[in-house]
C-alpha cells in the first residue's frame, strides 16, 4: 500500500515540506515513488 506523506526539509524552526507518494513500510525520509509538490 502507498501513502501520501509530507517529507520535511529546510532549517531548524523554518521547515518546508515536499508532498510525496511513498510505500507505507518505508521511513518518511526514504526514497519516494513520486513527488507531487511542496508546501
């Protein structure tokens, strides 16, 4: 099964996020199947 998750990037106290599709067994920071955008 796959999930849509937010992958955290950026600095401490100044986060940016990428919206990614990832296998639910992998870590949040693992290799995504595809990237949908940013937030």
